[in-house]
C-alpha cells in the first residue's frame, strides 16, 4: 500500500513539474524562479481554476504559507482566437523579498490552457 501511495505522489509531482516547465521559462527574474515544487503546484492549480472560472477583473489570491510565497491572478479580458476560448491573465507573485507583475495571453487547446504570447511586464 505504501508503495502505491509513493508511486501516486511521484507521478503527481512529475506531472506538476512538467506543467511548470512552460511557465518557468517565462517567469525568469521573478519570485517564481525560486518556487519549490509545492509552490508550483499551488500556483498552477489556482491559475487553472482562475482561467476556468473567474469573472473578468476579479482578483483571485493564492498562497503557500509554508514558504511565504503568494500572489494574485486577475483575468483582464476574455476573447476568442482561431475558434478557441482565450483569456488575458495578469499574474502578480511575491516571495523571498521579490515581486513581479506580468500579463499573459492563454488559450484553451484541447481542454488545456496554453501560453500563446510572451509575458508583458507592467510598467
């Protein structure tokens, strides 16, 4: 039974890590650069929920108290591109004395949210 639980845990972490890779390259020089796997899991879970469910211009918070890393996600607008549901997402993160504020465009492709444009830093 313990082996099965360990296998499930490792599989879950591997899937979270793979998904986080697409975000990691776009979030260089931000607090996310220092996220642990559990931080990424909390962040990505909230990103998906926000993209799936949140109304526009309503900030949604995420936090991982164990590492004191947190952020706020805001859908700025929803639109359609190439027949796909897309959303512009503002991502504000903080942790380890660092803060970031970026905007991403994501579209739902085959049931998964995909980054479609480079992040735009807030000025």
